[in-house]
């Protein structure tokens, strides 16, 4: 049994196809198939049911894949130990970022980070939270930036910053004359939301549920971007809530439509998350410190109330 054979097994288990698995592991399909067959012969078991389309794991195969993932992770930890001992901070690092964070956070830290750590090859993907969690568990991401808490037993969370919600309220809206707004002022029925699948959308619905149950059957105009929500609000179709960092890019002639909350301001918790296997910790550490240090100067709110994607609320001051 070799680490390489276990990597091949994991690839086939993920892609449910020998040809795709071979492409992803950069070997020919006959080579991959032969190595997996050798492993099955050695263990005297059948890992995959090849009669199914797509290919499926057998019951013993499912147990083997769980253990194989642990073994492969531990083998990669050896290189981590060597790198840390040498003080080396480099190599490929795969980072996932949720869509409501990507456009504002990336320009703030990326240039600084790649200049300071030129030996790190960052591969960044914009992904929703559900996909991020699965890719972290499968070992296809080294870390991610997402709204937390997620409370997943196999994932660690390190808070980067707390980002307050800010109301974007057009002139003709019922709340426009209020200098500051309260959570109790919000009405989900005149709220423009991001489309389903965004954790920021879930946070707003959870926030509004404090005082009013959300009627899923009520018509809602939803969009995939904050920029579109702002334009729709300007057309008199409702108000919306924005993460604070997104308000920094609002046009000067629209800034008067921004309304802050009375303290404690509702906010989201944004964290660097990673698998509890804790691989590549030296890169995770410098990434966390770089982002947290830069954002700390941009967000100066002190008293906030964290609204999580799970619907739980906690205070942080």
C-alpha cells in the first residue's frame, strides 16, 4: 500500500470516474486503474462497484476512503513540519472566498500579501459557503473566508473582523428621515435581498425574524449583487442592507442614503476557516494576521451584535 495509491482512490471516490480521476492526478487512466487494482488485490477487497454508473464505493470502500483521507493528510503534515522548521513560507495555497466578501476584501489585502510573501502561490476561488465546507473536508481547499459561526465539528474558525450592517434607504422610503435606524424599524416586506444561497441574505432574514416571522410565500425581488440592489433601491423598489465594507464604494452623491444602526449595530462575523487537520498552518497564520491587521483600520465600530448565518445572535464589544 502506498500514499500514491490512496491518492488515486480518493480521486476516483470524488469524481466517480476513472478517466476524470486520472486527469486530476496527472496520470494515464490505465496507470491509475492498475494501481487501484493492485491495492484491492493486496487488501483482498473491492473498493469500487464498477458495475454502477457513475462508479460507487462499496461499504468497505467508504470506510477505507475515510481512513485514506486521514493518512494522506498526515503524510502532507510531514512536509509542513519540514517547512516550519526551515522557516519556509511558500508553496501553493488554495483559498475559497464567499461572494459577498470577495469584491471588497480582496483588493484591500491581496497586493500587500503577495508582495510580502512572494513564495506563496495563492489560488483563489469564489464559492458559496456550502461548497467551501465540502471542499475543505475533501482537502481541495487549504482555507476559506466565510461568515461565521458555522459550528462544524471538523472545521476551525479564526475571526478576522466584525462587519456592521448599514441600511441603504432611498429618499422616498419611510425610514429615510431617520438619522439612525433600529432593528425594530426593519420590515422584511420592503427589503431587497440577495438571491437564495447567500449567507448574508440568511443573516438579514434572521435579523428581521427577531420581531417578525418571514413569510416565504410573499413576493420578494432578489438579486445576485449588492450593486443591483442599490440600483433597485434608487428606483424606489425598497431598501436594502449592505455590509460596511461595501459602503466604502458607494458613489458620493448616494452616500446620503446610507443609514447606520443605533448601537449595538447588527453585524456579521467574518472568519478564516480551515480543516481541523491544520495543514499549512504557517501560511494560515500570516494570511490571518495580514487580513486582520488591514481591516482593523477600516472598521472602527466598537459595539456590535453578531447575526450569524445560523440565526443565532451574540454581542461583541
